[in-house]
């Protein structure tokens, strides 16, 4: 039973992270943004702090 709960939490995290990345890429289609600006825009959109940080780190690690 516990593994189902963990799996459910992981799916939730993945969905929130994917939502954050999708919005971040949308923002980047308009223009480049600083890490801080990207983070703030994600937070304004209602993305959780953790997902916003993860998305910014993901983009930074890949040269965006």
C-alpha cells in the first residue's frame, strides 16, 4: 500500500514539474529571461516554489 502512495506522490511531482517546464519554455519563446525573472514568473503563475526552482535549475543546466 505504501508504494502506491509514493508512486502517486511521484506522479504529482512529475506533473507539477512538467507544468512548470511547459510554462517556462512558453516564456522563453518570447524572450530570454534571467533565473530570477523566470522563477518569479513561475511563482506568479501559481507554480510551487519547489517546482519553480527545479524548472529553473533544469533550464540552467541545459544552457537556457
